[in-house]
C-alpha cells in the first residue's frame, strides 16, 4: 500500500498547550505593577523625606513622558522601548543609592529632657566661661595635685571641694577652698586631695557652677 507524498503521521505523544492570553496578560501586568509598587515604596521609606518627594515626582514625570512618547510613536522599536524603560526607572536607581549610602540622614536627636554626658576636662584643668565650668565631671589623682583654673568669664570665680552636693550650697566644711580668680585670669591651685572617693565641687561665688569630683 503506497502513501501519498507529503503525508506524515502525527507525532506520537505530542502535547500542545494553548496559552489563554486574555488571562495571562492581565495577571502578568498586575504582578509587575505590584512588584514595582512594593520596591518603589520601600525605597521612598528608606530615604529622607525631601529626597523621597523628588524621586517620586521624577518617576511620575518620566512615566507620563514615556506614555506620551509611545502614544505619538506606536511603532517604536524594542531598543527605543528599552531606552524609555531605563529613563523611567533611573530616579528609582538614584533612590536606592541614596538609601544604601545613608545620604542626608541626620543623627537621632536626644529625647526631650535627656542630658548630654559630661565632657571630659583636660587633665588637672578646668575652665570657667559663660557662668559655667567646661565639665561637670572631674577626675584627680591624689594625694596632692597642682590644679589649673582658667577663668575666661566676665566675672570672678573660684573652685572649692566639698564632701557632698548638700554641703556645697551651705559652704559647710569645705575640703578645699581656692582663692577668687578675676575675670580673664588664671591660677594654679596646690590641692591636698581627700581620700579616694566621690566628692562635689563648685564655685562658691556662683554655686550653680558645680560638678562631681572623683579622687583616685
């Protein structure tokens, strides 16, 4: 029995799939939009408010411009469409870079009422300026020390040591009382320090100028 030329037997086990484009295309579009929205929102939340506003406006303007270009040139080639996509997302790339480098981030502010830690004074030195000492925490090593008092203020001050914060304002039983130092002057006290422990120092003329002293 002869077979007609060009006639072929169907492939055994051949399976053909038909993609339901009316369903797949909307699903893929929704997936793409959702992915872009999530990434976009994460980037905007990771950068300063001013930068986030600029990035959002830039991307919106680029999307509108790209849509207008495609509407005017519906037969644009694939290369042109790729270039448009790059133009649309470049602000997003800049936002990612800003978030990664922490550009524009400010140091967190201290909570209201929180006091900054006292600054460490230069060794065996204290400075008075603006009716305040330059430190509220001193450390001195006994049993005696030469202590420099630099008065850069507009009024006279002195330096005195007491057992506690209670004794200071009352000027009760001072452990050391330094002479007054005129405005714009400095002096060096020879102080015989008390035993190691925690003490209190102040200006006897302006008791609001005070701090803690640690003797080691």
